[in-house]
C-alpha cells in the first residue's frame, strides 16, 4: 500500500464503528440519574460510619436546662462547648483579633481524660498532629470570659419511660476520630 508524503497509516487508529440503539442511550441515562445520587449518599454516610466503628470512645459531661415535667425530651449542653479564655491558643487569639466577628471560625478542641470524663484542654485554629480532638466552630461572642464552640454533637435526647426526670448530671458516650464525633449513648446515670 502506497501513501503520499505526509500521510501516515497506523492500524491502531482505524475507525471503529459502535452501533448504539436509542434504548442503550436510555439505559446509560438511567444509570447516571440513579448512580450519581447514590454515590453522593454513600459519600455522606461514610464519615459517620467510620467514626462509629473505628473511633475512640470518650465520655463527656453534659447538662440539661430545667424543663416542664410534661416534656418527653431534653436539649443537652456539653461542658466542652464553653471554653474559658486561658484554654485558647495564642494563634487563635491573633485570629480573633483580626477576624470579622460575624462569621464563625473553624477550631480544634483537644481532649484529655481526667478521671471518668474527657475534658477540653486547649482550643486552637490549627489541626493537632496527635491526640484526641474535635473540630468545631467558634462563635466570637464572649460571655463571662468564655467562648462558645459548636462541635456538632447531637443535642436532642428523647426520654424513655424508665429514665429519671431531667435534672442532675448527664453524660454522653461519643466516638471520636479525626476531629469528627458521633454520639453513641446519652444518659443521666454516672458512667462506670
């Protein structure tokens, strides 16, 4: 076979004909329509599932504001969410001094075990390299020399018929991994 100057023949680049019927296009369209949302849902479900199964368990103190006796639920406030100023790192203080006060700041709360409970031992704007920590949002509203941090832990707890009225100490068993926390159990009994 003779080719002119500048022409090139390579059998790998031969034209391949693929015949697709309209029904094949519909099948691909259905796969895309149902596949993409499924992938998104799996992506959203994976982090909590990994934390639930592979996270380290911590016990946190909580309190529930007094409610009417007819209420069948409590809204918890975790002790680690109220951060006194001495626990805030110098780098975070610098960010607070220069940051706009309307938007929350991403922070990392370091946790250490003291007795039965885990307590907050420091709050920084830099991700810790080791140890247990929770990531959260710091709101710059300062109240009584303490800042409020939202670590994204579940606050709502339905009372069971066997539980005591919602006064006294509450505890939450939380699995923590890579800054993410998943509440496993909430009770108003002192932990073992």
